C-alpha cells in the first residue's frame, strides 16, 4: 500500500509500506480521507514525542474492505470514522470504561501506525458508521466533535447559561455549535480573526468578541451583566487565553480547559480557586458513547461539519500540506484534509 512515513521532524516521505495484517475481531478499512490536525502538526514538527519512524495521522474516514474472523458489528462497504485512540481493554481504566485514560493505549500516528495510508486495520469496536449524507472529508470532523461532546457533558451550567468560547478554530466552532444546541441562553465567540467570528455567528454564536480590537475579558463581562460567563471554554491553548479564562469566568462558574496548552503557564491567578470558588475541568479525548452522540447530532442536522473543512491535499503532496498548515495557511484556513482513496 501507499502511505506517508514520518522519518524525522519535518521530514515525511510517501512510498510503499506493508499492508496491515488482519487479525480476528478486526477490519481492514480502505482509507478515503484523513485530516491534518494540530496534534499531527506537533508530532511532525518534533514538538510532541512519537514512535518515529511512524505513519502519522489519526482523524480518518473510509470504507470497510475486509472482515476479520468473528466480526459481526460491521459489514463490507460500511462507511466509517475511526476512533483515534487505541485501548488495551484490561487495565484499571479500561475496566472502568475510561478507555481514554488507558494505561497501555495510544494515539494513532504517534504510538501506533496512523491513517495517512491507503489501508488500516482496526478493531471492529474502533470504527463507527457515518450517515450517508455526510461526505468523507466532513466526517473527519467527527473525531473532533466526539472530544467536544465528551468535554461539554462534564461541564455544569451550559443549559440556560452563558458560555464564552475562546478561540474559533475548528474545535472552537464545534464548541460554539454544541453549546447552542445544548441550550445555552448566551453563546459568546471570542477570537482575533474577523472571518472566524463571522463563521461563528453563522454556526450559532449569539455575540462575537473581536479580541484584537477590544479587551475580551471586559467585553464578556459587559455581555453578562458584569458577572462573567457561567462557563468559559478555552480552546486556543495559549498562556494568554488560559489566563483570560480565569478572568472571564464568573464567581462560582466553571472553566473547561479544552486546548492543549504549554507545559507551564505563567500568570494563573491561583487564589481565584478560593476567592472566585471556580471549577476547572480538564478533558482528554472521549469515549465510545460520545461518538454515538456526535453522529446522532450530525445526522439530525443540529451540527454542521462541512463548513469547517477549507483545504484539500493529495497524499503525494502531504509534506506541502503540513508545511502549509504549520505556517498558518492562507488567512482562510480552518482544517486541511488529505484525500487518499478515490472517494475521498
């Protein structure tokens, strides 16, 4: 099969690789598309440790092409999205249905071979059927959406509350949509990019805050009667925006720390835990039930995935695609998708 291979930081080549072995309980998926997300770029750039050399990629859709012995849940020809996280099924956390915290698992394209390849073998429990009316490229966003669904169901106050979403990249836009769908009375989108704010409005934001033109903390307070937001969802993962979240949340409110921030963050007001009596909630990946919920939300038309895909790259040009995304794109970039199969 043809696949991309990350040989060293910033060095990716495309060529022949052995076809994956099909084991009992597994399926072979004919890959259609695999998206380039921020984690992929961090691995490619050497900013995140990985088992290099490795086939990168983890946000993947495709068609079931072969069935292993004992497979009953899937059928040949099923259109699927893949869980990016592998789990052992027997450790302390897996036995408690917390597979996202598996002690022996990993991320495709980091600890185990990934999805920038024509074929991939996965457990049948790691593939989820996607609606027929959702294209393969758009459906790569299910991987982001399931993490968003997982994180928001851990947060209090969203139904009927005020929610500020810092950052309106692909994850931030999904958070904005889901918060509104989940019954938030006021959804405030915060980012420096004007065109992303316009997209946030299109996808359900009630108010927009252009962070480059005003003090976003003061503006959010103004929009919430001087109190601050009930829930602040931080998706940008920068030192500045993480500190802003503490200043933007109301006393007694909650911060959902979704963005993967730097190793150390300076300026966090530690006494806010006491004086503001706030909750700070972490979030890592998601669970099987969150894929089911995500697929139902999209199938019912409540969440739009297609608008978030803005750029496409063929597998042969994947190195250029990564360079483009790492460089910030062209000023109108949200999400790049690599087309691999004929139907991608």
